C-alpha cells in the first residue's frame, strides 16, 4: 500500500449511481456499487450531471488542460491510485497517446493533503518514542530553484517534518488511537511565498473497501461531480470503541475515518446558501443532537461565511468566496445534546478555496527603464520586467508568461530584443546597437497567465524604455590638418589659437570630452591647450612668456584624445593630430636691471658726494637701437642721486644707520630706467644699501628722575642704566661715574656697579635735606674709541616711613615749591578774583543805563513777540482769473525816458542815480532807537528816488496803459452789526485786537 500516493475514498462511492445523460442523448448507466470501465478507454463525450451545474467531463478536461488541478476534482477520502492520474494524462486534450506531457515545474508541495499511516511496529507499548521516523515516505516540496527548501514548520509541536520530507516525532507521543492532523508550512529558498499542506497521522488499519484502481477516470470524475452537488458527503464523528464479536470479550481499537479538506471553488454563482457537507453523529438515533461550528469564518471574523443546520447538521457556504482574500478556513464541528452536554469530541474541518483565473497579471510598473551599451553582443541582459498574478501561483491560473509585442523603431532589424517568457528578462537578440543611429527603443511587453495560453489566459501590457548608452566608439577628429596663431612677446594667459574638433559620441560625457596634448615643438613649456567645456574646442594658451629675440615662431604638433579610452577594437583616427604654427610678435620691452634688487655694503657716515655704485639697466630689444635714461622713484631720506645717462649713484647727505628709514641695517631706494621706444617702456630696480655701524652715538642714561629717602639706608637706592642707538660692539657694557665738579656731587652721592649695563646711585652721607637735586652722571660706552655723555638725573629726597616710602608731606616738600613760588600762586589767585568783581560791577552799571533810557513805545503796546506769521494762503478760485501780461517787464524803457517830466506819475521810479544812504550799524543800541529813526527819516526825505510815505509803493512795473479798472471803489465794510466779541475767546494774543474792535464806542 502506498501511504502517500493514495487517498481513502468516502463511503458514498459505494451506493447507487445516478443516471448520467449525454448531451443531446440520454443513455442509462449501469447501477451498482461502481460502474467500471477499462483503464485506457477513450474519453467519453460531454456529460451532464443531473441536479448539478452544466459541467461536462470534456470541460473538466479542458480546465485541466488550462492548468487546473485534477486532485480537487476527485473525492477526498479513499485510495486514489496514481495510475488513474497517468491514465488521465494519456487522454488529456493536446497530448498524444503514449507520450507523457511536457513537465512544468510548479513550486510548492506535491499534495495539498497527506495521509501518513504509522506502522504498529513503531509502537513501544502504546507510545511512540522521541525522534522516531513515522514513515518511509516523504512530504515532497519543490521550489523550482534547484535548492532545498528553507525549512518546514509544523503546527503541532509533537511532530515535525525534516528538510528531507520525513515525518518525525519531536516528543514522546502516548496515544495514536485517534488520528492526528496538523498543518505544515514551507518557504522556498529564493521565494518569499509561503506554501501550506495538511498532514494526517493514523495507525495502519483495514484495506479500502472499493478497488478503486479498476474505476475508469472519466466515470470517477462524473461520479464525483454528481455527488458533490446533489449528495454531499456525510462526515461522522469518530466512534471511540466497538465491541469484538469474539467470545473472550476483548475490545479492539477501530481506526477512524481520515477527514480530508473540503474544497470549495471561489467566485461561485450560487444559489446561496450552498450546501457543502453534512455533519452527523452516530448517536442521533438515540437522542436529539444539536450541531455547531466554530472558528474563523463561522463565529470569528470573517463571521457567517459558513453556517450549519443545528438539527440536520448540514453545513453551508453563504456567499461567494475569494481565494485572494482568504485561501483556507479551519473550523471545528461540535455535537451536543439538548441540554448542551458534549456528545462527541470536536472534529477539525479544513476548507480550501479552489482558485479560479479571475485576476489579470499586473506589472509592478507601467513603464520600465533599462539601458544597454551600444555594440553589445547578442544575449546581453538588458533589464527585467515583473508582473504579479494574484491567483494561485501553484496552478496555471497564476503562472505568468511574457512576450514582446512590438519594438519601435525597427532599426536595424525589427527583433533586436527577446524576452525570457518565465522570468521577464529582456536580452539583446542581434548585434548592431548604435547610439548614434538609435538612442532609445520602445518595447511593448505582454504578460499572460495560464502559462501564456492566449486563448484562455488573461493578459496585460507594459512599456519598456531601453536607452542605448554610449561607448567611446568614435575617436575625436580635428577639423583641419593645420592651425595658426600669433602672440605678442611677454604675454601670459592669452589664447593664441582655437582648435576645433568633432566627436560623434554623447556630448558632455567622458567619451566626448577631448584632451589635447602637445607632442612636439615646445620643449620649454611655453604653451598649454585647455579644453572649452562648452564646445570641446582646444584653446592654445601662453602660460610662459615667449621672447621674440629668442624664438620668432613655434611649430607645434598637437594630438587630441578622449578622457575615456577607446572601446575595444576601435583605432585612433588619422585626423586626431594636427600642426599648429604660432608666430611671435616683437614689442618694445622694458629695460631690465640685471640684478634686482642689488645689494651693496657701506659704513654709515660716508660724506656727501661719495660714489656708491653704478646701477645700470639693459634693453632686451636687441634689434632696435634705443637710449635708456634713469631717474629716482623712491628715496625716503633723500640721500642718493643717480646719473641720468649711466646710472651712477652718489650720496647727497651723510648716511645714518640710526635713521628711521633704515630697517634691519638696510636702506632701500628705487630707481626707474626708461627707453625712448614707441611707445616708451620703463623698468624699475631696487638698490639695498647695507649700512655698517660705527660708534657715532653716545649712550643716554635712564631714568631721568628718581626718588630717595633723606636718611641713608640699604633700601634707599636708585637703579640706573643707559641706552645706545649704536649696535654691538659699540654699546655696553657701560661705565657710570660721578664728575669731580662740583665737589658736592661726590661728597653727597656714590655709584656702585651692578652689571655691565646697570649701576646703583646711593647717598654717601647719612642725611640729606628733603629737596630736588640735579645729580650729574657721566656714562661711557664700549666703542672704539668710546663715547661719553654727561646726563642729569633729578633725585627727589624726601622723608620716608618705616617701609621706605616717601610720606605725603615729604613729597610736597620735595616737589621743589619754595616760599616764593607759593607767594606767586597766591598773588595770581587774588588778581583773578579782582577781575571777576570788576566785570560784575560793569554789567550792573550797563543795566542801569539801559533802564534810564525808555523805548519810544509802551512795552504793553509792543506786539512784536505776540504776532506770529504762519503762512500766506492765496485767494480762492475766483481770484485766479487775471491777466499776467500786465505784470511783465517791458522790453525797452525808451517810452519812459522820452516821456515829459511834467506828466510823470508819482508812483513811477525816477530814472536817476539813487542816493547813497549814510552807513549805519545793522543793530543799533536800543537806547539810540530815536536817533536811528530820525536819521532814516532825513535820508528818506532827501532821496528823490523814494516815493513819499503817503503815496502808492511801486512793487513792479505793470506796463503802460493798463486795462485794469480802478480799485478806488473798493471800501471796507462799515456795517455796525458785526460782533467782534468772539475775539476775546482767542486768547491773550488777540486781546489788543479785541479791545480795538469789540470795545464799542470806547
């Protein structure tokens, strides 16, 4: 018996067989336990099953041919011989008799349900020991990648499936009297998909009751479909014990039926609810039984997909199923009595949703982008397109195949690419890819399920854009064999020639970018060729000045190449090299000082008129006779003079190393040399005079002032030193000594040497009066001959406290202010006070004189500080309509001069010289205001050009014969009804105006 290769048939196969009718003809079929036929009979005509949908064996075979599975078309319980499957394949449409079909690898388990029968020889008593192999058969799994499975996982921790497919006991199992069923999952080595199968363990029992191997496959198919729809199978709860008929009264264990999964096709059209199976207990004849189901799909989400008739045990599916949402259900069937007591142990029901081809392949992207290098050989991988089908990929419904529908453009041939029908890999099929001709191909790819069957499969399309990438298969070529240019001598960073190049590779890539190299003609590196990044041209640039007197022309050989090396098999072009002729233009060059800067050494103190050196320049223009003249540019101390013709330098003053313009014993002067060329050119040179020090500076003593206590003590001393502007060896050590005259110096003071540069001044006598003393000291340096200097140090002698510091009183006494100085200070203070007092008295007297001479008007009537002029506004619009021409100045004044004297108007200005008014101060004294007014009145009366005060004032000439009317008719209003009392409310500034107009008769 083949435990894994056969499955147990349900008892419903043993029973009367319904009448099958042929399409267009009814033919009775023999009734009996099973109608048998020869195992190799030809397939019968299409059949229809009474009470079932219009299925036929031919349609089932066609479905199998399209990739459906035969296993779910056969009933699940019983022993199904593999010879039946082979018999089916012999008569499968499209397959020749005697030839096996072309094998197609389908990843997953070989069976969706395994029944493993455990031999009783493995029992140790009633138990199976740990790590015991339960059967020699294997659970077969294939991932189609020629690799082992990633591992199996069991839902029952007591059992496991090893990588080789053998079933082992992981723990000691105490009892196998009842079948054990568990789920096994597997994952492929290169595929994240998870596959599931069911394994059921049972002890070896009796043989199958029906010789299934003799049943014809087509009769079995029709028989299965008939009972699946009209008489669903009955699933009974297992019987626990059954008495033996032997007289010894022993009981034996009865092997229960193995319950296989229930297969339900998805997308069924109903009608719903549709009956699947019937659950029955053997005790339903003795007592009332109530049936129920639990699990996902019943009382757990998704709820109410399945329900059961609690009285008759009929199990229904309530709506169409979708395998893509849920592929399987695990339910448990329960049987209880009327009181709710458990009558039977629950049984497990596994429901698998049979896949239908109801989903098209879907590409992951609608547009795929790939690339392939031009010139690639046939068979080069370009890219991969991937389409996923939500249907079961272990069946043909989910097996996708690819093909290319079209290629655009059809160059150089229409089939430049091919595609792997199973993986979606796109390869080159022919040679001839050239980016310069076709830079991109558009490929339309079709994905079809049902293993690519265009008659039954569903299809979808996507676009693949294949870009042909560039390789360096086109060397750069210069557009000419020779190029020329010219450059002025001594120029730098000047482009002298432009080399044009052609490269058919992709612009602005390394395959296109040009590199230029000077192969010969420039041994000293005067030129460099830079690449223009925009147009790839070569710019011949001067990087090192060229000299016309040395080279009048250059003949360069230039080679151009790409940054990227040429592709294999591509040779350089003959046009990748060219000659470049560069002519050098002569220009007037500046005179050059051969040694610049030039250094000379001299002792300081050389007298004026001494010749130091000749600082001459050379003219580089050898082919032109020119004269060079010299001049001085920079001479900070104005010590030097240069001869204009020969560049001889002499001194104008004594050179002093200690000058502020000498830095680090070096004095610098700059000179200019200019030629008489056209245009003139000039050059500069620097002369550095290194001055050697001589002992020409006497030392100077420091500090100039000091402070000592009036009583001699060890802490009362003054440290003195000296500074010398000369340098070694004309400086220290210094010699400090007191002069012999006056004699009081050596009698009162003494000097002791501390070091070569320092000495100490002390009191020789025990006490000296507090005062400021000028102590002369002679300081001598170490020069040859030495120089001495008599310096005076002011020493303040003062009383000191216990710490040796001068007290405040002593400091004042020692500051040198005697009695005469103090008296002089007091006299100055008294004189300052007297001057202040005299100034105050003069100011008071002046104020009295001002009050004695009153003003011409009453201060109360003086409103000069009360009236404020804010602005002057013009009249309204009705005042703007007047003739401005009357105000224009006449072009000539002849008519005025010729007018008789007797008819002159009083408001016309006389044509005579104006009188000169007496010069008066602009701001007269207030006390002389009366005299000021009288002087002005007399001057106005005696001025013939001034109009009288009671006449019209002439502001401007209005022209002769004015057309304006008289204004004498204008008169101010004399109405007495006007009330001016409101002026009193305008504040004190309008009080005077309110008194004039609002006071009535007053």
